[in-house]
C-alpha cells in the first residue's frame, strides 16, 4: 500500500493479534471511544466496549458460548459477530466494526 492510499484508507491499526489469547477479549482505544476485540474460534471480532442496556463497559466480561460476550454488570450477552443482544436485560445491539487481519496486525474501519 502506498503512502497516499494509507491517508485515504478508512482503516486504522489497533492491535496485534498475538496480544489477544484465544477465548478472550482485550480493550483498545479507537475512534474516540473504546473497542473490545474478541478472539474466538480462531477469528477476531470488534465491537463497542459498552453494554447497550446500562452503558457499562463489557471489558471484564467473559466470552460465553464461544461467540458471545457477557456484560459483567447485569449478565446481558451480545453476539461478537453482529453485536445483537442475545438475552435480557439488553434488547438493543452494540456497534460492531469491520476488522481486517493483516499478518499479525488487526485493523479496524471507522463506520
């Protein structure tokens, strides 16, 4: 990628894949907020680090059922691929981000 292409790219390097163990999530600053990058089933997914129910950080929540992150405050779960709320008390989804893995680098696109 040439320098002029990078300046126009909507993608920004956020993390290295090797920093995130399988079955865990890590939090990184992105686009004026925080994003949770989840590593599950050999893939990486990125979603907003904020529960849509109580506006509580998801960062310390465990990954459940291999494809959901659980809010530590009230137990709401979100699909890490789509952001969809999977159980009460949350009914609204959380924002997801387009993620590209380039070697060991994880790049996110602003939406």
